[in-house]
């Protein structure tokens, strides 16, 4: 588990209970949230991820950071207001190390939310960016890629992670 130098944030791994919880929406973005956005971006980059949700770092807040190589996106209280197309693709997750699950998602989504200055923002996202938005928005609803796996694989994965979390506690 990697730790950021500038903060004590760490990425929580399944089956951490916070990952199954619906995150709380924010009324206002203040200095605390602005610092958190920056720390989340740093952590995401260190971990080699393309997106990170606040509940993945143990915080009950509707906040996401995304960077698919076109510059960092910071968004709070995100909502999908439009979706179209459908495509299945394999996905990984920083909270489910070494696991790949095929997930069907919309190819195009419109996402609305607020930025770190409390200004409303909107993204017209296609392909990879649309996929990452949907993956991260799932996190804020307590949903993980493991929930898209066929039931028999889900049972195997749950066992695997339950075992590895027991071993870490020893
Ligand atoms: Zn994830």
C-alpha cells in the first residue's frame, strides 16, 4: 500500500466497508476540499491510476479526480445527465489490485458537477473518459467492478480478498 509524502492518504482496498458506502454530497468546496483534491491527484499519479474517488481514500465525500493523460479533472457532486451507446471493455481498479473485469458501459456521457471554485462544470465525455467517469461515479455509489462480474466469479473474488485481508492483519 503506497502512502503519499504530502499527506496521510492511502488507497483503501476491497473489502474495506467505506468502498460499499454511498458518499455524501458537499454543500461547499473549501480549503480542506481543495487540498484533498490535490492530494488525491498526487496519490492517483503515484499509483498509476486514471481516476480516484474520495471514498477510495477513506473519505465520505462526493469528490473525484480523473486524469487520462489530458490533464487532471477535479469534480465534486458529479451526476450523469445523459448517456448513449454501449460497449463492454476490461477494467481494473486501484481498490481491487490485480483484478480485471469486463464491464458494459455507455460510450458517451454528459457529467455535471462543481469544480474546486464552487462553479458548475459540465463534461461531454466520450470513450475512455466516459468510461472512467462511470467507473468513478460507481465508486461514489458504493459500486465496484466486482459487482459486474458473473456471480460465480464474484464469489471467488470475494474469497480471495477476504483471505488476503486476513493475511495482512496477521
Ligand atoms: Zn476503481
